[in-house]
């Protein structure tokens, strides 16, 4: 199937999942995870109606920016971001989804202040408490939120999570539900520079379950572009 056909199929599944949950499908954005796909593939996805391009690697993102690959579509950074590459991302993307540690928050604040802008971000939550994964622990997030007011050049727009790998399509339901509950609790706290308008969770194999639990943005790569060849 072509990229356009894949996106049409994903849209149909998104709509069915939203309707089953009593939600408006227009509440949910489709972010295409464009890692390891060239500028032409990205342009095809944009033409087929994705809402957002999500890039994982700074070098790859920089190359595609030089090729105007993302023209006509918002660009998010969704991969793990090293602090020494923050200057290449801040101001280049509309949203950094993967802010997973305090040191990175500090680096983004410094660069955004230097550029005289406010950078929108999501706080990444290690919802499965996996030692090998980045992200703030769910219980740690309250301390982080208390510090956000000292970062005037950062605006927290919501949460992002990558749950543990599951053997079945419903295996992450509990993690998605925990993320939704956390976003509701944070909303009630009413912190400065913090809103919970975005809940980014769900990928190619489990986005329907994420939508059922309140996701407002899914990140899909394989189901759009096909499986990546990591031998290259």
C-alpha cells in the first residue's frame, strides 16, 4: 500500500476508536514519526493529510529542514534530546515532546531565553518505571511542576509517554489510563506556564487503545511508512 493509502486506513481506525469512546475524532492529531524516511516520503505524508511531522534525530531533522521537507506541516521533536543539541532544536520546532529530565529543561530555558522566544514542550513520563527509559517518574512530576515558574521561556503544553512493550494491543491500557488520570490531576493543580491540552500517547500497534483512554495525539511511523531497516 502507498503512504496515502496507509494514512487513509489509519484515519479510519482513529475515527472508529474515537467514536467507540464517545469522542470527536477531530480532537485527535496524527503525528507522523518520520525517522529514517527521506524528504520525498515526508512530503507524501503531508500531502496525504497528516497533522504533524515528528522527528527523532537532530541531524536528520536538520537535513530535512534544509530540503524544505516539512513545508506546510508543523514540526515536533519526539526523540531523546541531548543537551548539547538543544540549540539546533529550540525555535526550529513548534513543540519538543520528549523533555525527560531537569537538566534538559534548564538547557531549553537557556537557549529559548537567548533566542528571545518561548518554547512549547511536553513533559515525558516514564509511566512504566522502566530503568532503561528516560522520562520523569509519575511521582516526581509534582516537584518538576513546582519549578516550572522559574522557566519563563518554557510553556508546558501537556504530557507524553512511551509505555512498556506489550504482547497484545490492549496490554498498555492501564498505562494509558494512568497517564490520563495524571493529566487530569495536573490540570486541577493550575500551575503557572502549564496546561494539559496535549496528551501524546499511542503508536502504530496501540493507538486505538490510547484513543480510548484520552490520547489527543498519536505518533505513528511504521503503519505509515513501513518497517524501518536499521541495518542501513
